[in-house]
């Protein structure tokens, strides 16, 4: 297979639009007959998200495997969620039936430093996974604070940079825009 059959794309940075860019790619790939799997590492299945509702309507598999923001649950709950999310990804991908894999907010997860995560979501294992599957499917990794090793492994890295944001004016997350 040529490299174009399995690129590694990273959307990172402090600006808005990382998940949104991955969602656009998912829609485009689905339109071209590609099978897409999106696993969200931070978002919790306890909530409903606009992208989940839309993607399910057009046949894109999307799963929320996180526990929400790191300050909303205990470190143990987050560690368990990350461990389960990573196991879920490895199991689903081993079927060989996906053309595009989106690991949404995995960069955020890998950047957690308030409690240990390397035993439940090891960076080395993520890098080995990328090497194993690059060339056979496109892999998209989103989230702030992408590790240098992830950036080095990527074929494309886009950094979202905030210029102006309504959060700074005290406007909270907007339904249909952020969730």
C-alpha cells in the first residue's frame, strides 16, 4: 500500500476546531465510501453531543469512552476510562475493517500530568500502534498539547491557534457549537 492509504494527521493547539476538523474529515471520508471509527477519549457517554447525533445518522461509528473533564471525576475513574478506551480502540481496529480512525482528544489524555496515565495509556504503545497501522488506514489524533513524539510520527500536523474567543468575554460553551 502507498503512504497515501494510511496517513497520520494531528490536529492540536490551544484554539478551537481540532475535533471539528476531524469531524469534517470523517464526513468527507464517509462520502467517499470509507469506513470511519471515531473514539473520544475525554467525552463521557453520560452526556449527548451534537457530533454523536449527526454522525450516527450517516453511519459513522462514534464512541465516547472518557469520564469528562479531569476535574469532574477521581483520578481512578479517569485512569479506568482511559485504560478501557485504549483497549476498545485496539480491539475494534484489529478487525481490519476501518479506513479512518479518529482518536479524539487522545493528545489531551496523553498530556495529563495530575495523575499517572502511562500504565493505562502508554505513549510508547500509542506510537507502536501508529507504526503498526500507518499505511493501512488513516489515523487522526486530536487534542491540545500533542507530545513531540506524536508530532514526529505524523505526516501532517495542524496547530489551531486562538486569536479571539468568546470564552474570554464570559460566554460559556454553546450548544451546537461546542457540544
